[in-house]
């Protein structure tokens, strides 16, 4: 297509306003609901400028980018209101458009007022397609929008010209990680390191991170484990003109009480502060009176008609507003929803301490002095304090450290025994697996104990990579014996990856001649030399079913796993032997 044809098509689009607006939801894991929608503009389907790149490229070339983006925003506002969409509206805006000297001010606010959309529901998402020359001028332009109530997001961090400088100088409310770093993050340690560093910076700057471009369940699982709360991608919903209001069905839900991490004894009961919330229509003056009567009250949850939390109000923040000139006159009779903070953290009572800790650290605006909301099936239960989570986790870590293996720092025999006891007392399907390194003693004799310790550390890392920390357990019995308790349904795949990964990790420890030969030599106590295959893993597992839990105690369960391990070690190379406890009722003597 020639440049002339592109410009002609652009003229037609701008003259007739023939743009389509698509919406893609941004989901909040902690709140299990839609946080907002990104508006995406497309040209007419029969136009050569249908897709974004040629459309906006032609407008930039023609010097009409500001005109095109203004049309995009206008269409997005109208469609957002017509569809009655919940949450925030994320709008892509080029920094160069914000800096246009002839840009008319006040037009955006006029249009929003006309449509009844409050500015705090709109997020200006800066898209950096060209280098930014004047950061100070851009900061001043954004200050104008912030003063009106708009939020600011930085799009595609890691893909632009000056992403980190933009972040440090403009202090956005949201930062979106470029899809390149999300694609395959479950298989790319370097990408995980990048995202982890972004999360740490977000906590320091009190920005919220959005991971966009999520397409695979494995990517989602990795991001959830890392503590990312806001999620966007085709895995949940593709951009569409009429978005589904229920894409949250694709989100991982909090596990039921019976599936809490089996190494985590703590319950939210120890954190719950049962205090009433307030209806969103409660006058501000009544809320102030509640704070006045209860000196220890710092946070109140604001609830809708179905007792679902929709915001929080902090004592100090409310007082600051009311102390301003004309504060009481302006707000005393207004409903509290006008002054509530919609950016709050809510957790389900079924969350574990570890899950809550990740959500707290992933929610950039949460400080250690602030409270969070606790819900049951999405309905309000009470308030929790971040400081109490920290205290309980610290106590738990100290207790675990007392019984940890000194080399790997994994839970030792006492927590392993506690884990097996809880497993039998709360019947569920699980796999109890003994992990043993084949030919480990000869390896120590040949290479020395320092190299042997490296092998044990390598195995500990491999094991940790294969477990789901939300529902599995890993312990170190001693020496080269480890214990896994897997409740993940894909345990066979995890164990297969373990047996594939561990020998590869160990290759760096062998001498070249041993690698070439596929074996190493060691002398026995009589001085005779023996050849041994390279290290491999024997896995002896007990597939435990609920009906068998009442027939076993921990000693019998451990003996079953030991028996499975002995059978596995009788086989050459990597091996796995599984005992199925469903046979217990039929053949009880077969398991002695």
C-alpha cells in the first residue's frame, strides 16, 4: 500500500469517525474480579489501516496523531459508558500528544462529566513509541491530569526508549511489563529475575504491576507464585467489542481449607478482627462519629448492598480531607463511597499465611501499618493487620529453623513427622515420595565430601523447583534422603522432570573422563576398585487415598514409602516405584 493510499484511508477514518473500540479485561487475583479494561482501537475491518501499527503509523507520519488519539479516547469513553463496564478504563496515550502546544485543555474532563464517568476511573496509559525529549514538561502535563483525579500507567516496561527513567521521574500508579518478559517466563529464569526485580522496585515506589500478554496456564502459575496481582492476556479474554463480565473464572481460586499448604499450620482465625463495615451510602459525618467513638479503629470497610467490600476508609485520610477548608460543608452529608479508597487488598479466609504474605508484598500500596479486608466467598468478614501477618510468619520461620537441615535448610525430621501426621488426620489424596541418590557414597569416596554437599544442594534446588509451594511439602530426612509430599495432580510430570533435571545439574561436577565413560571409579575398604554409573535418582512413592488414611499411622506410612524406595533402588538408573493404597482394603498383607 502506498503512502498516498494510507493517508487517504486515514482522512476517511478521521472524517467519518469509523473506529472500533475493543476492550480487554485486567483481572485482580486478590479480589477475584475485574480491576479494569484496556481500550484498544482498530480501523474499519475493510480498511488497510485496520490494525494498530499501520493506523497509528500513518497518523504520526501525517502529523495527525493527536487528532486520531482524541477520536480513540472519545469512542472509548462512550462505549465504556454504554456497556456499563466495571472498574477502571485504561487509555493508551502517546507522550508526544500530551506535549502538543496547541492541545486543548479541559476537553477530556468536559466529555467525562457529560457521560457521568468520574476521572478517578480513568487511567492514562503512556505508550512510548518515540524518544521523550523533555521529561520535565511531560511531568508537568501529567501533574495537570493527576490534579483532576486521573491515574497514570507506564506501558510496556522493558520495550521502550527510557522505561526506567520514566518510572523514576514520573512515579506512575501502574507499570505494565512488556509481553516479551511474560512469554515463556515459566521456562526462562532470566525473565523471572527481571520480573522479580520489577516487583521489588514497585514496592519501593508504591506502583502496581500489571503483567500483560499472558497466554499459557504455566505463565499464569509462575506469575501468581511470584506475587503478581494484576493480570491481562488472551488466556483470560481476547480484546472484543463486548467483553465478557466473568473472565475471572479463569483465575486460580483460593484453595479450600482441606488443601492449604501442608507445612502451614497457621489459620486466618488468628488474624481476623471482627469489626463491622459501613454501607456505601452511609453519610461521611456518621463514619467520622464511628472513628471518634472508637479510638483504636483505624480502618473501616465500605460494603455494597450484598456486603461485598468495594473500598476502605482510613481514619487519617478521612480526617485530612475534613480538616481542609470547607471540608465539613462539602462532604459531611455525602455518602462515604465518595471518599473511600478503591485501591485496597481483600483476601479470602481460606488463604494461607504464605499466600497472604505474597499478596501483601505484591500490593504496592499496602504498608505494614495498614489493614486489609478478610472475606468469605467474597463477602465481608472483618479486618486483618499486615503487622500481624509479619509476626506470625516470623514465629513460623523461627520454629522451622530450629528443626531445619543445616546444609539445605529444608525442614528436618520433626516437621516431616508433623506433616505426615496432619496428612493422615485430614484425609486427602496425596503422593508421599522418598527420594534417594543412587551411588552417592561411592561418589563421596571418589570426589570428596565438599563435592558431595554440592550434589545435595543441587538436588534440594531441583526438588524445590518441582513442587507447588501452595500445596506440596519438601523435607530433608538426612544424608541423601529427601521426602516429598505432593498434592499437585500432575505429580508424575513433576517427578519425570526431576529425574531429567538432576543428572544434568550434576554433570558440571564430574571429571571429563568420567563423563565420557558414563561411570566413575571408587575403591572399597579392601582396596578393590569398582565402577559405578553416574548419579541417578530412585523414587519410592505411596499414592495415598482418603480411605486409606484411617488404616495407617505415620510409622506404617513411612515403612510403605521405604519399601517402595527399596524396590526402586533395585532397578538400574532413574526409577520410580509407586504403591497404591487403594489395595490396602483388598490386600492388607501385601503392604508389610
